[in-house]
C-alpha cells in the first residue's frame, strides 16, 4: 500500500463531539447509524484519540446531512462546535492566558485570540486555509473547508466552526459575542466567512 500521499489531519474533536451532540439529541442508535453511514464503524468501539484523516470529517459531515437533513444536521454540528470550545477551554488554553484575555479590552483580546487561532489552525482545517481580519466586526475565513467540502446547499453548512469560535469569543473576548457564517463555499462563495459581533 502506497503511503506517500499526505492528506490533511484534523483534531479528533470534529468526530468525538459530533457523536456526543447527536447522542444527546437523538440517542445512541442515531450515532450508530451515522457512523455506519459514514464508514466509520470502528469509532463506535473507541473514539479517536489522535488527529484523524480530514476525509473522515468530510464523510461524517456529509453523512450527518443525509441522515438528519440539513437543518437538524446544522443544529448538531453547532452544538458539537460549542462542546469543542468547552473542551479547548478546559484542556488546551492555559488558565493564565484565559484570565489575561478576559481582562483585556475586547479589541485587544480579539487580536490576541485570532493570533492563537491562526497558530493552531492546522489542527482544525486540514488542507484548508485559515485567514482572519481582526478589525471590527472580526472575520475568520476558511478556504477549502472540510465541514462543507463537496457539498452544495442554499444555506451555510460550517456550523461546527461557528459554534467553536462563538464559545471561545464569548468566554475570552466579549460575553455577548455572536458568530454567524455569512458566506459558505457550499453556497458558491470563494471561502467560508465567519463574522463576530458583540
């Protein structure tokens, strides 16, 4: 088997938190059905603990939309994003950094958080490309998003990212922050754009 092809890798939260969110809203059987539909049955025995092939995330998102329909899939994905934000705050962002960000003026905290997100974007966009504009209202941009890759829809589909970003901005920048995906590649946009307002 030729292993010279290097695919993008994404942190396991993109799989684990979808399973958690779906089980909370639809029950365990829905999780079993989803992972079977996505060809990821092996994770039903043990969720991944390391970075995963981005194609698994693409497959899981596509299967979620097939199984639930787009509106319900978006709701599960956004909740999974919020859960991912909670995980990052509990396990990945040092407490002293969180305290510092929470006392900075929002504009400065925003710039600092965006710099940190940019530095860690390789863990969540795979072969996608992350960019950002911190001027108000800040915009986070992802080209070749794994969350909507290959999909076509009349509404944005990258709710997992919107939920994650919103949780981080609410906790670390301004507690009234709302993140909205205002452009999505699934709708024909050149890249997915997430706008933050408070």
